[in-house]
C-alpha cells in the first residue's frame, strides 16, 4: 500500500483535455500539491496521535487528552507538515499525483 493512497485528490478543477505534455501534467500536479500535502499531514497526524495514545496506555500513563486537544494537535501537525515537507516527499507526492491524473484521464 502506498503511503499516499489514504488521501483524496480532488480532480474537479482539472481540465483533462488540455493535458498533453509531461510539463502540462507536472504543472497540474504542482497546482494540486499544497492541498495534497495538507491531507497527507492530517493522515500522518491522526496516526501519530493514535500511536502516542497507545504508548501512553502501555506506559500506564492516563491520557487526559480531550477531543479539542486532538484537533489542535492535528491542525498544527498538518500545517507544519505542509510547510516543512522535504523536497523528496514533495517530489514523490507530485509523481503520485501525476500518476493519478494519468489514470483518471
């Protein structure tokens, strides 16, 4: 399973008829990249939150985390991921989006 399979890319605004060259596909993928990074950050934040809660339970620490604390953690984590994603992750995600556009077309 690809780590990007859990995100949902919105292709509604894509003009598939105008996509002919590799550059066209890349430009469209770059346009979709910021939202995809936010979604990927959210998925990663959710998983991290769950893992942290499990580790706290294993350690015998009672988690007093509320839903608002969870939401705040997820919001901050996904924003940080979008801003700080390394170029390799961005390129892999861009490649994934290009692949999905080609399949969708």
